[in-house]
C-alpha cells in the first residue's frame, strides 16, 4: 500500500506542475495551427471568409472595422458555424482532428441620421486538442509503462460594441470597444500498465483571460468606384489568471488593417487588403515554451453576381490569402498559412433573409520543421433582416 501511495503522489505532483504552464505551447500537441494560445480565427463573417478575408474591412457583419456599419438602414441579425477538419503529417504518419466552432454572432441596428450600432461576439483564438502518449516512469527503482492523455479545451473571445456614422456619400467613420475574455481548461490523466499495483491519476488546471481594447476605423470613397478602408485596434493590458490570481500580464495585440475596394463593374466587387497584428504583445502571458511572432497577412478576393434565384442574384465569391500564424514552440520557425476560398450568397426570402456558404482550403508549414498541416473549413451563416 505504501508503494502505491508514494507512486500516486509523485505522479500527481509532476502532473500538476506540467498543467500550471498549460497556457503555453506543449511540444506534442498534434497541431501546427493550435500552438501557444491557439489559432487566430479572424472574426470574419461567412461572406468575408468566402473571399479569404479580403472583404473583412468593409463587411458590416465582420467585427473588424467599426466604420463598416455606418449608414446601415435595416436591422441585421447574423449567426454562423464553421467546423474545421485538420490533418497533421509528420514522418510519414498522419493525425486527423475535427474542431467545431460558432465563430461569430452579430446584431446591427440603425440609429438614424447615418448612425448605426452593433454588438458582436467572435473568436479571437481557438485552442482545442487531445494528445495521447506512451512512455514509462521509474517508481521505486522499477520502470513501469505509462499512458498519458492531455485534453485541452478553450478559446479567447472578442466581445465588441461599435458605433458607425456615415457622414456623407464618401466618408464613414467608426469607434468600438472590445472585451477579450475566455479560458483554457487542461486535464492530464496518467494510467499504468500494471493496474493492480499502481492506480491512475488525473489532474486539471483552468486559466482564465481578461483584457480590453479600443478600435477606430474609416472608409473613404476616393474615386466613384474605388474606396479605401482602414482600421486600428489598440490593446490594453491582458491578464492570465489561475484561481482568481493574476499569474501573468501581457497586452491585447494591436492590429492595423488596410483594404482597397473596386466596384466599377455592375454586380461585382473586388478587393485587396493586408493586416499587421502584434501577437508578440501576448508572449509574456505564456510559459517559456511558447514563442509569439507578429503577423503580416495579405488578402485578395472577389464577389460577382451569378444566376438569379427567386428573382435575386446568387453571389459567387472566391479569394486567396497568405497568413502568418502567431505562436510556435521555442526555437521553432513561424508557421505560415496559404488559404484558397470560395463561397455563395443564397437568397432565402428575397431581401429579408439569406444564407452564406464558404469553403476554405488551408495549408500550413514552418521552415525547418518536418510537420505540415492541411485543413478544410466549411462555413454556413444565416442573415435575417426583419
């Protein structure tokens, strides 16, 4: 009995010590995109996702540029789902992962005289994975085979309240406040091959996050068919807490976004854009195992009117993006992502409701690493305009 108790205590202490740093990246995680604090979902509506993010700066349902809601004339309610199916390849082996997401909920309401307000809940970072590893532990001089299971579930969300104003036919401006909040819950379970002598142990850790930010944006029609769009998010302190105690403080990442929009062809819209995100502001919040990189992302996309359905055109979308992901293991190179996308906008009740569909193919890799990752992302969004 004493051997069992000593073994159980030793494993529990080691497990708890590992979970205290679970907010950082773990070396065996089964994913490239979910390292560190997780994958940057992007806060894009299904429409914007169908153009690989190039419409994000001027899409009223994407909580990125608060100026985009200025001049809104009808209330809009929007909800969407976006499951992701990943495959990680390493040394001739592959591992499949499915991630279910509800990445965005939005309501936007006109307030008269060119003003509109919006409330949105979106995903900033998503981190969910499970890994199972086998090994051994030396207990009382005897090597005992072990199986370790690490289950991590969590996300950091962006709650945004925005106001936008259309000053005239050429200019829109906007202001928004953000609350970044969420949690990561990690559970580590160790079982032993010799269950008669050694009992399994399980331990868990919960880290919560809270921060705030302010964003401003503007849109200017520089030519009759050409518009320029810009937004900037300024982050404040970002706290990581365990059991209501602040364990680390960083900053909500600053973000700068720019886009050009051309709509000189009837029924069509074309856009190019870029964004810079200072993810390194979060590095001090993680463990020594995580490295945070700033990201520069580039987008291009289009939307054209297709065949009519119930008298309303079906909108056909396509896009391309080159992204840099924020987190890597210490000493690891930054993960880069190439993304192709397509999508449809389908009328349901003429001007009162519509359904957006998107399909994205992402490829992720890092120089000097044998691992590579591919993913399919399927999006479906519902818009209601009462």
